[in-house]
């Protein structure tokens, strides 16, 4: 894990363009995570539930 002080000093050395690129990349990653979470919440059964159902049906 990177220390807070190192992170602060490295962020201070970035240009405005680099900071905007970093902000865009973080926002995109958060959007992907939110979409994946929404997709899994909308599923009828989770993967774990499907596995349990398959196991019960085999018995």
C-alpha cells in the first residue's frame, strides 16, 4: 500500500492535463463498478444461487 505522504507529493507533481486524465479514469472505473453492481442486482438469481440450484437438482 502506498503511503499518504508519497501519494500527496506525487499528485502535487502532476500537470492539470494529467489530473484531468486521472479524474476521467477514476470516474470511468466507478461507473463500470456501478453498472456491474446494477446488473447483478437485476439478475433473477445470483451465480451462487444458480450453483446451489444446480446442486439440488443433481441430487
